[in-house]
C-alpha cells in the first residue's frame, strides 16, 4: 500500500501467472521465516516491491489454488500491511506478471475472491483509521 503525494491511498496488485487475474502478492509459508517475512519476500519476488511490512495481519481470505493434474486445494491467506517505499525496475517475476496501483475500491472490483474484495472495501474509507494499520504507521 502507499499514499500518493496528494494523499490518495493505493494498493499494489499483480496479475496471476496462470489466468492473468488481479491478485495481491502472496505465497506459501517458508521454513525458518516468520509469516510476515515470507510475505515481504513474496512482495519483492512477485511485484518488485520494497518497503516496511507489519507483523500483524489486517485480514484473511480463502481461495482455491489450482494445482497440477487438475487438482485444487483450499488456501487461507493472511494479509500483512506493507508500506511500499519503492518498486524495482527489474525483479524475479517481471516477465511473468504485470503490476499496477489501484484505489482500494478499484482493486476490490478486480479481484475474484469475495473475502479479499470485502477486505479491500474496508480499506477504501480512511485506511489509516484501521486499528492494525494505525498502529503499524505509528511504528514505521
């Protein structure tokens, strides 16, 4: 997330590698890494985003992850807030994804997961007033 110079709140989204739908950077847990540290690594790999990440989740959502051979598994995603300081021009998955800044409402309209859309809608009005984000901003 970021606030523009004019004060507008925005959310960074990336396209999925398989269908090209808009998603938030996310990934699997990593051995030896705290969950927020894994989220920070995924944001760098999937979107080239660098910044400050919070240690408390701002929400959760579930989705069906398509696996090999037509199988799918239900995944629960913890969403950690990250203030993006800068975007790298070259990053690991640059050739596989697009990235774009959206308003929270705009992002909510583009995602397929209803719970994620609801979370993004809650961020549309005064995101800095959300308790976890407010505390995170104070600490960063």
